[in-house]
């Protein structure tokens, strides 16, 4: 039996061993037409909801309410939206914008913008740049079986930003690579922490957003139609986490997830032919 067949069988066995649960999204509201492509979302300690849009949209962050209505918008000074894909926050209230969308795996200018909490009171807040590169990537783009370096999900924990890459490999391997970079201004080579196998279906198993619960005990990795809940981990090693798969029962392009509290998630989707442009809540058991 060839090595390729053995790898394929291993992936199938792992996928079959993972029980899938049904999730029920509770629609909270609909975003206005100017927010058709919400790609990242985060909630502050005070309950404020911030969202961003991805490539082709303005260099702004938006504060919305639970109905999806815009309450304010802030243009980020010296920050260009090449492909903003996720949003996270630290315990001090500093916001981080991940400009690391990389569909073709060809970018060499990956950056995370750090917006200090005290800048959020300004109409055009300043942001620090955290530039980084993936040490495993040698070619731009790499061969099709090595397309691991698109990114749409990250979160903050203990002075680091943890990054989960979006797999675009062909044939599809089902793995997300995990990295971290310091949360301070500078230029870094991202620290490789390992890989995580989610499942073998490319349509449902590629990470589109990530977050960690306020108590630090659960990680949510979003994909198209699924959310993967990781528990029983000890940072910085997430590779041995227990994984619970929840099928969200939707065909819309789900792009954003964040914890509203330890027991619930906020989820947003982009507008496509199936609908979308909505804000949802998912209660966790």
C-alpha cells in the first residue's frame, strides 16, 4: 500500500471518529448594506462590538450593536486595508487587526495593526505595526500541496498573538498551521507551534476566524458552516486539544466569530447568493 493511500486512510479514520453536533444560530440582526463583507469581530470587556471588512473595503473599524446597526466608525491612521481578515483584543482593551489575508499565498507584507485602547476615543486612531513572516514559507507562492499560508483567524493570549492559517492545499490535507508573534510593535519571524487537523472536507474545514473565551479555557475556530471548539489544552501547545465539531446548518459564507461571554458566541456572515450579512448568537452547552 502506498504512503499516499495510508495518509488518506488516516485522515478518513480521524474524520469519522469526530462526532458532529448540531448548532442552532439565533439571528440577532442584519448589518446595513455598507457592511456586506464583515470578516472579523470582537467584543470589549464593556460589551462593545467591533467589526472590520476585508480586502477592497475601507481602512475602518466599526462599532455595532446587537442588531447589527453601526454606532460609530473609526479610520485607522497609517493602516491600509490590503486584506483585513480578523479582529482580536487583549485584556487591556487594545484591539488588533489582522491584515494577513493571503489567498494566493504570495504576500510578503503580512502585518497586524495594534490599536491602543486610549486611541479608540479618537476619530482617526493611530496603530502600531507588528510585521511578520512564516519561516516555513520559502516560495511565494509555494507549490499547490504547500498552500498553508493564507490566514483568517487569530486571538490574543498572555502577551502573544496566536495565528491559525487557512489551508488551501491541493490535494487537501485538512491541517491548520499554528504560529505566534509577540503583541508588541516590531518585525518578527513567527514562531511555529505545530499543526492541527480539523477534518478532511475543504468546503467546511478551513479556518475563517478564531477567538478564545474570556476565561481562556475554550478556543473557537470558525469555518464555512462549522465551528470547532478546542478544550483541554495548555498554551502554547494546542495540537493535542480535545475538539468538538458543531454544524451550524447554513450555506452562507460565515467569516467571523468571537466570544460574547464564556457561554456564547457571536457569529457573522458575508452576503452571498444564499443570503447573509447577518449577526447571530450561538449558545454553547
